[in-house]
């Protein structure tokens, strides 16, 4: 810092020399050089309020304030400056303009010191000073606007002078502040800035009687006739020469608020409850010119917490947060977050003042500090003997060993103590394990927890040892996490002080009959009709009762229901029972669960209406079911007509699809739905922006429209924004969105009518996903095409494909299910489920969250 301080000293010496070389003559100083930077200015203390419009803005309660400023050119590369009275907790952060800082109020008295640090745009320190507060200091001109030697000044620009402290109104006139062109005086008036812009009286402006002449040099002269509130004359005459251009100022485009006090952790302003702060505002046009003819309106969104006067005086009424707005009009405004905090603590009280706790147990102490105004704040906790008792930041005391410890709660200079006596440990009387029983698939795991209680049934904290009576079936670690190894039954035991609790764990294997993929989750149906799901569970879409938040392996759906079919939507899942009832669970903001509510469900809930269904299909935010008589019903969102009832409103109960058609299959997509009649004709309805309805148009349809082309289909699947179908002859066709090549026709051109998939002959099933598709041939070979950013095509790459590529692994598939994002699952002819692609939430079910571009076996299977 030696070079910085030396620079300031030299600047000060130069400034004194300049003072001696210039007189206070009426005309401009033509033989004097421009004044050098005079550095950081700290005014003498001024009683508060200094005037009716200059109230205290102290960091701490005080009777006097000083004004801290920095003259133009002091720190040319400076971006921001922080100003703080030595001993205060938080600084004020203000912008640096033209190397200057406009005056900032700081509560201080003679003998105090002020720290000023200036940083450049990269956060590097370019100036650091500590200045003492003296009993006398004459005012100076901090800066002018326009600044010295400014060119192209608008002819109607505001001519502003910023002083280092408030000046007396009586000393502002056309003699003390002059505008000259050559030796001629320009007529005008001198006044303080509008009080809504600056209520401190540190800023004055010269207002010419007429617009200035274009392309002309002017001199703005501030003489020593200007006085501060103590009657002290300006330290030196100031002359600013500038030249006009031809333009005029524009409309208000921005408003800036200053100062902005910040804490180490909060942006905006932080102030003590019960104190005040004075704000100033600067209005500019789009070119950055200062406008003084536009006043601002000050407002607070929470005036009961922090109020603001019409002139920008903040008052912290109570502890809390508020947002202050300075508005020129509806579109030009600045906002300042303000946090009002308690003042220094004056008292602390701990309750209770004495406490007894057994070793190994805990007791809660409460304490709150209060400032002089009664506002509360938090305390810091400590223990005099951590070998006897420890205490955390919440006041929780943990007994360690027999003895006594003094617990202290402190804040600032205030504190209180409590005496805690630690007695010998209370013996464990019982141990219970949760869950008491669970069923896991091979490779799955569950976290058990043990609860220890004393003889009074009070919960006590004790270490437990975990064991299993058959680690060939399942193992358990020291935290109680059980991992299934092979089929069988084992008992897991938690023991503390010779007392034990138990949990029975059953390990099984699964054989799947079908698999369906959602967005981050998947579900499988076993040959016995049991439903299992894995992956993301943020909306309860796994149907496991809400726990866990996600599962890396198959977890049983709650409710002991037996299903004949499952269908996964984006964040909800539905299942069909043998009796023809549909149950749904998961996300329900759009009524997609069909239970007459819009409440998410973590367990299966019955679709209302009393219909008997033969099929179910879950889409993005809607669901459709096919009755045993072939009638189609849908529920959920209908904004694009995807329910087929020509109504755009949400329906949380089933509504009939219009048209009177009888279907044998139904498939709900992103915002469209398609159905297949007994004769193989395909109909679609809903969103048709990219041609996903296949009717040759791009027009949405609120009821079924025929897919063009005269094709007869045996299978049909709606994706996010495209559709695919297998004809009765085994040919494969797709239509709709083709941005990622998901139609498989070798292009990325959208198709509003069916196009044949390249090589798409001999297929038995097809599945359309988000931006990709997959199919299975009659020989059981799996093929996929389209987007492949996360390996969802299963070809070992992440390369997009515009025509079918084989799924690696040599597996023979019975079916493949594409997901709503980027995961795919397939079921082998042997009933084994494999998945590939995105695994962020465990949707591949293989016990990891690692993506895979080739099929991996879902856990729990032989």
C-alpha cells in the first residue's frame, strides 16, 4: 500500500499548490491548470438532523454524522467503493463515477476513523485509505456533471455540482455558481436538486434560462461564496470547462439508487431496526445523461417493516425484509432489497438455567438475545467442559460423561449461562426396528432404523450393533442398511446394551410379463400380476406410498393389487385389474389420475365412474381407457383436444371420446391420442402441430380423425409428438415430428401422413417415445431410431439415427417400451427385463445411476 498512500500524499500537495495559484476572481481561471484529485474527503461532524431534509443515516445510533466522498479523478479505474467507520460491522458500497464517490453519510464523531477501499471491475484494490474525523473541514466540489472537458453535451443538459457536504441554501445564487461562455455570463437560476432525488442538499444545479448554444465551449464556475452549514467557505474555486454538441437529452431510461449497504452474505441494504438511512436517486436517459427534471416516487412493499418517505428516507420499523422501489414511471424504476436486523444485543436469557441429563442423552436449552429496542436475535453456544457435555448451534446439549458443565449463550457483549449436570447413562430397556418386515428383490436394499427406549418408554440415543442370521440371503452394514443376496428369509437384529430388536427380510426373484417406461421411472408386471416400479418417485409415480424418493431397483406397488396391465405416463402410472378397474398414482395436477381430485397420490387410487375397462394408456398429462365394449374414455388435460371430447378444460373424471367409434386398442401420447378399430383403421385426435395425427394436415382435432393412406394396422403407439404403427402385413409406418429422425425414413422432415420406416418389414410391435422409436421384429430382434443423446437407442453409441439400428446384446425381445425422456426397457421372450439410456434417477433399475447405451438387466431377476 505504500505506492497508494504516496500517490494520495502527492495529490494532496499538488492540490494545495493549485489553491495557492488560483484566485477567486469573477472570470474563469485561464492561467491555472485543472485542479488535481484531492482524494478522500471526510467532513467535520454535523449534528443530525442537519436540516429538515437531511436526517441521520447512521450505521449505529449517534448524534452526529460525517459525509464521506472522493473527488473526481482520485481513482479513475475504480468501479465500487466501500466506506466504513472503524468499529462498524458492515460497510456501505457505492458506485465510483469518473473516479469520484458522491457523499455518503456515516455516523461518526471527532476522533473516529473512516476506512475507504476502492475496487476495480476485477475486484482488485486500487485505493485504500483510513482518514480521521476532524472538528473542522471546509467543503469542496466532489464532481460536476458534465465532468471537466466533456464534449457533445446536450444543449438542454442538467448542470450539476456535487459538494462534499450539505451547503447553505442562502449561499447558492448566480454569483456563487456561474455559467459563462467566454467572458459573458449566461443567465439562469441556481437551486438544490429536487428533494425526491437528493434530500441531503449536497447537490445543486445551474438551470439556464434558455437552451445552450450548439457546438460551444462553456465554463461552469463554483466560487468560494458557497458556504456549508457551519458557514465555512468552499475550500477552493472550481471551474469545469465543457462543450456542447447538437443533441438534446431524451426521456428517462434508468434510475439508480445510492448508497447500497451490503453484508457479507446478503445483497441489497442491511440496517439496524430503529435506525434510518437516506437514499439518493439519479435519473438518466438512454445516452447516460443525468436528468434533473424527473422526480422519483419512493415506495416500500412492506412499510410496516421498512418505510420510506417521499424524499427517500428509510426507517427500519421492525426486524424483517422489504423491497424499496424508486420509480420515474411504470417502466423506469430501480429496486433495493432491504434487510432490517436487530441492533447489538443488550441481554441474553437461557431457559432453563439448570438442567440434568444422562450421559448419551440430550436436553434442549433455549436462549434469545434482545437489543435495546427489544428485537430478538440468535446466540452463539459454547460449553465450558466438552468432555462432560457438548452443545450445538441450536442449544441441544449432549451428555458425554458424568460431571458438570457451564453452557454459555452469547451475543455481542451480552451473555447468560446455564449449569448442566450429567448423570450416569440410563440403561436400554427395549429396541424396535423399522420396518419390522420387508420384501426385497435380489440386489435390492433397504435402510433399517433402530429406536432405543428406557424403562419409561422414553426414546434414548444409543449405538446399535447390526447382525443377520443368514448373510447368504441378505447382509447388513453398521448403519442398518440391508442388501439382498439371494432368495430366502433372514432375520436382521439390532442390539444395544444386550437388548435386541428384529426385522424379518424376505428376498425374492421376479419374472416379468410386461414392462412400461415413463420419464425417469419404469414399471414391470410379474407373471403373477404383481406390480413393481423403479426410478424417480418425486410425485409418487412408483406407487410405493411415497417412500423412497427414488428407487434403484424394483419396489412393490402398495395396496396388494393384482394387475393385468400397467402403463407409465410422464409422472404418473396406471394399472388395470382383472375385474376391469383402473387404478392410477403419481402426479395429478391435471386430473390425470381420474379420481375426481387434483391431488397427487403416492399409492394406487381408483378411477371413478364405475366403468369396466379392458385397456389403459397413460400419456403426458392425460390418461385414456378402453371399456370391455370398445368405448374410449379419457381424463386429465384437454387443452389440445387430446381427450377427444372437444373440450379444452381439465377433467378429473373419465369423459367419453366423441364419434361413437369402437376401438380394440388405445394409445395416449404427449398431447394427442390414437385408437385402432377392429378392422385395423387408425384414428387420432388432439395436438397436430407437427402432423402427429396423420390426417395429412397440421390442424388440431378435438375428436377422432382418420389416419390417411388406407393402411390397416395391427398395433399403434403414440409418442410425445409422433406416432408409429405396425400394419397387418408387418410393415412399419410413422408420422409427425421427425426433428431427430424418429420417423425412421432416413430424413429429419416432419410428415403429416404415414411414411414407411426404412427396413421396416417383418415387425411385430412398435413403441414411440419422446424423440425416438423402437420396434421388435417377428424374430424378436430389437431396433431403435431417432434421438440418442443418452444412449436410448441401445446401439452402444450416442449418435442420432434416422433409420433403425439394432439393439446390442443379442437379446430376443417379446416387446420394447420407449420412455417419455430418454430411457428404454425391453422384455425378453424369457420374461427378463432389460433397460438402457438415461439413468439419472435409477430408471434402468440396475442399482446404479449410471447411464448405459447398451441393455443392462433390471435387478431382482434370475
